[in-house]
């Protein structure tokens, strides 16, 4: 089954949106992330991607209180991400209500540690975020503020060989600008790693993009701006989920 996963990006406890991950483009959407999460839940959404941008920049999660609130007042399965680096961060994320965690910077900086997370907590709970600019396919970390010399496909392959099941991949040049997903990139990933459960992110314009990704064999799509700008409505999400 193909899953559509809305994202809520947090800065200072508020729901924001950015263009291409550029913090200078920050725009506050809502002071009440819980209300937005409840709207998604009301139309049958099961999973939420909750992004702690403060944590991503600072190297440790900062918005546990928002995670705890959404977990306490919805039944959404929350995938929490942003600055998770240590065993303590992972444990606290689960204690505050996350069902899964998605990790980017720590996987790039400490690959053996991330491998141990998969072994310790299980491959159903630990997701890899591998975000890139397709100009060079190098991994970007720390809320996309830092470019590495790590090749995207080598990076995924390293963890795929060590049991990785769930991957979120963003083309950072398309994130938040609704110019269409990078289908070519996602096709390459699922061809190279046929057992991976890919959540594709960046560029979603509308429901038709969900349908195309589903038909390609992608397992999930992460979206945000298209909803916040009214290109996808709650009714659209509900209707799409009922078709599944």
C-alpha cells in the first residue's frame, strides 16, 4: 500500500515552511501544530513526519514538547526527525511519543553508530534520511546547511547492506517549490535497492504526483507546501486514501 505522509516543520514550536530548505525563507504557517496534525488525522491520515528544524541546526532535538503534545492528543504514528544523534536522543524521542525516528546527520557522521541503532531498536523504528542535490548527488546534512563529500548511492548502499528498510530521500532543489518530484532520482533508488521502502520527498504539486509515485513502486510520499498553499485539500487527501 502506498502511504501519503504530511510533514510539519517546527521552528520555536511553530509550524513553518521553507523554500529549498533555506531558513531565510521561513514563513510561519501556524502557531498550533497540534491543530494541523488533528486536521490530517480527521481525513484518515495515519502517519506524520514531524521535523524539528531547531534540532537539525543545533545537533540535538529541541521540540520534544510538540512531539509529546501531538502524540498525546492524536493517534497518528509520528516519525520524528531533527538533530537525533545519540542513544539518549533516540530513547527520548520514543518516550515522548515517536513511533519511528528518521536520522540524517548522525548517519553521515557516525555510520557505525547508525548501524547500531538499526540493530538495537529494529529496522521498523529507525529510518535513514538521505537528502541530496542531484547536481552532484552528495549528501546534505544539518538541516541541509552542510554539504558532505558522501555519494548518495554509496551512502544508501552501506546501510542497505546492514539491514536498512526505510529511507526518506529529498531532492533539496525541489523542496517547498512545487516544481514536481524528481522521478528520475527516485527511479534510480528503487532500481538499485529493490527491497527499500522509499518515502519520496520534494516537489509534490498535487494528487497526480502521488499516483505517479505509487505506480512507479515507491512506497510513500512526504508532502507539505502543496497542502499549505491549497493545491491539495483535506478532501483530496481523504478521497485518495479511500481509493487505496
